[in-house]
C-alpha cells in the first residue's frame, strides 16, 4: 500500500496554520424543521459552523442528533419533509439559501460533493463505474470526456484501488464494498470540489478495509486541500480524520474543540458519556453441547469457490462471533446455514440431524428454528408495511396466529424489545435506525427460533444505540436460551457479546476458540492484522499504523 502522502497531516492537531484565514463555509443560526404527525418539529436548533479550506470537521452524536441533516444543510439542501426556518449558509461568499434551487444545484457535485453511507445504493447498477465517476465533471464541463476518464484512472490509483486502469469498466456489483466506497470518493472528487461531505462512509466496512479507505480519503483531502465535513458515530474513526470535532445532541451543539482537546478533556457530561459507552463485556462460557455444526463446508457462487472446507461449532445458548475482512466468507457461511446458498460439499448439522442444503427442501419447523437479522434494517423491511404487519407475518406463517391473538402477540414482542404499542401502525420510514433494528429482532423472535444469525446488526448504529441493542440481545439470550451466530467486524462488539470467536480469511477458518484465547497473544498472522486494524482513540493511530506497515513491507 502506497501511503506516503497520507502520513504527514497530523490530524487531530489544531492545524489552522495550513488553512486559509477566510472561511470557505460559514453556517449561522441554522434552524431546520421536519414534518410528522401532521405538524412541524424542530430538528436543528440554531447551530453555527465554520470551516476553512483544507480543514476537516468531525460531526458526532447519537442517532437523531441531526448530524446528517446539518451535513446536508452545508449544501443548502434539506430532505423531503424538512425545511429551513432561519439561518444562512455562506459558501465562498455566497449565501446558498438565498439562491433559487436551480442555482444551488450548480454547486452540487461540482464545488460541493457528498459521499453517502451506502455506496451500493448510490450507484446505478446498470452503468459502469467509470461512466458514473466522471458524470459530474463532464456535466459541469470541468474537462472533456477523454480527460475525465484519464483523471478517473489517476484518482483510482490515488485511492489505492486494484488495477486502476481497468476497474472502472466493472459494474457496481463486481467490486467489494470497500472498493465501491473508494470509487464513490473518486466520483465525489472528480470535479475537484472545494467541500466534500462524508456521511458515515466507513460504517459498513470491516476493519482492514476501513484502514485502507480512511487512509485514501485522508490522502485525497490533503492532496487537493479540500475542506471536509466527516459525519460518524465512531469516535476512534473521527479521531483519525478530523482537525476539529463538533458534538451534537437533539439538534443542538453540545461542544466543539480541536480533536486532541476533545479526546483528552471533553467538557460536557454528554460528551464524556459518548467516550465511555463501549465498556460492555460479556463473561465467556465454554460448552460442548453444540446446537449447530458446519462440517467441511465448501460453497461457491457459480463456478467461483468461496468457502473451502470450513468447520464451525455453535454451542447451545451461547454466542459465536464470526470475524474477518470483507470477502472472507462470513456472510456466505450464514447463507449456507439458512439454506439460501446450498453447499457444494460438507454438511450442516442442527441438533444432531443433517439439514437439507436447499431452502425449499427444509420443513417449516426447520425454517422456523433458524432465523436471520440483516445488517441494513432499511432494506430488510417492506417500506409499505406497518410494524404490526412486519412482526405479524412470521406469527401467521409459522404459528397460524391471526386476528386479536396476533395483535396481542405483536404487542408482547414489542414489549420484549422495549417498544410500546404506539409503534404498531408506524411505517419503517417513521422509525430511527435503532428502532428499525429492534423491529427486525422482534420479527426474528416471532418465529420462536433456536438460532438467530446476526449479520452486522449494529454496524450502522451509533455507540449508545449499539449498546442498547447488544444488551437487549444478551437479555433475550438469557431469558430464552437463544444461540447466536454473530457476524461482525467490530472487536468491541465481539468483546461485548461473544463466548467464542471464529476468525475467517479467504473462505477458510483461521482459528476458533474461546474469546480469551483468540484475543490474547500470540496471534496467528491474520488475527494480528485484524486486531491491529481496530481504530484507537488516538489521533496518531492511523499514521503510526501506516508507517509501521510500510516498514514491514
């Protein structure tokens, strides 16, 4: 990895001497309202923000704090159902809110760019990557088509994408999540914007991929002296990216200071609570009573082998965390267990009996006993169904429960996930991220399963909401004896919820054992890489890590 340009910035320091004195962006008394329940509610309550060229500001806070709303406001944009009620957004001397929408749009994608959390949702699956990368530059006539394509290849190379000359000819589904996130950064940088807004861009990435993406983003911002707003709920990540951190809560500023000052001595109690929420750690328990065993499993997508003779044991009533980088085979193993992807060799044993590989060949009772909760609750629920419909469907399908009894069971399940009956008639769009994930948990519980496979279920949630979800899962396990196969890339989550850990790499199991064994040295080489890639609350962590890896290479 060529990271020579990504080491020297000294993020987290007060780097103002390298920034222009004149602010590029000055947001004053920003107030934004959202419409729900037939009335307007305040979302942003009089926040100010100032940003200079070459400066990176981190916006942090729990779900609903207003981070993304404020980030979009920096573009002079408010989501559908939202409106500005006061304030100015002065960008390079022009108040964007004073312009007509058509005039504001001329800034978007050219002088101000946005990198979204879900790269997969941001690309058109029918068009090649390079065509989408150069679209804004071509549309704004920054350069002609041939120049734009040559520049895209240069950006791909700067972002350390493999085969930069040809990767642009692929379609979005033909690259990994981390690669797609970097292509989206190239797309944002194509027109050489003055300001780029990163909205949770590494949330869904494994730790090793996240290091690559963070280093690439930092390098590209440094190289072009671009101002950036970095929105995240991951405090260790923001420590690597930001010069200044602003903490938000309920649409108001809690405090702001340089990254080093914020990490060393936060002033407000709320900020201190953000720093301390990830101390949850479950005592491990050993068991040889296995409810699920994967024995010598091979699996493939078409003719491409993905899993190679993997063996995984899940003890009854316990949690096995499956960790590894993107493409290591974690989610593929889950698909084999559920029958969504039949294995090409080996067997899946449930309660001592072999499960049919094909989902269609399994009995309703076998289907009921193994449920799955997906990473993106947004895409896992029908947006047109109410909470009652979503939770009620497995009650009807597996237990033939209908009418008043079904409604009562749904309310009981809502109570189990610490929500009340006021949620029955809500649609997914009316729920927060944490509430959506709780509804997905309730839907899985409605089947009364023995095993729940949790596929990155907390990765898109802020620390406070994550802790609530993890505590809920632990309580449900204690009450109902549920076994969890917990796929994650977050080592803090592994410590919080697992009894045992499985480490996967390139479709193979590197090691499996009790949490205390796997997380204690000496480590196998790949486990060492995973653990060393977990960001720390130290502004120099990323630079030190990259320097260390350069020396090794």
